[in-house]
């Protein structure tokens, strides 16, 4: 079973960082929005949080400290190509300082909660986005003085 690891950055207004996948028929979920992430490399990746950090850096140019990553969700899923995948998703607060860049896909940007239902979302990722957006209400960011 392949292991997928994702990460969602959240702004205090509930916006979440999402990736608009390329529109190529040979990839999973072409032309859909998804959580930033990728597969765990069993040879080089030590743990799932390290994978999440690496994927966010590779795909969005954003560095998140390991201590700031929190567990969001876990599920088992079978892709449209029949591959079983175990998905683990983490979340972290956006620091308000670093810029995000698009290194993979068509676009990477913060998605406002009001527009989420207007986008074509990859299978299961809408639930991850909603769960992340709820963190604004259940675990508000600490105010820095």
C-alpha cells in the first residue's frame, strides 16, 4: 500500500492553501484542487511529518518547523487507477510572513471557505479542507505580542 502525506496551511480567516493540479490525463485527479503532498519514500523519509515538510517545501517553497505540524486526518483510499493508498494529513498555521510559490501544478493559493464549493476538488480532499478550516474555531492561533 502506498503512503500519501499531505499538509494544509491555514490562515486565521479560515483560508487554506490548496494546489490546482495539472490538467494531464495520465495523472491522478487532473485539473482538480487538492491538499499539497506526495508519497512517502520508504528509503529516504524518516517519518510522516518529515515527508509533509519536504512536500510543502518542494511544491510551495514554504518552510514549516516540525514542531508546528499537527495531525489532521488519516484514511485509506483506492485511487481511480485501483491503487490502495493510506493518507495522513497534517496542518499548520500560516506564519503570515513567507510567500508561497507554485513549483508543481497549475496554481497554489489560499482558498477562501466561501469558494470551496465552487471548485472541483480531488476525491476526499474536500473533507480535509473542511476539517482544516474548522481549526480556526476549535484551535485558534495564539496571538503574538
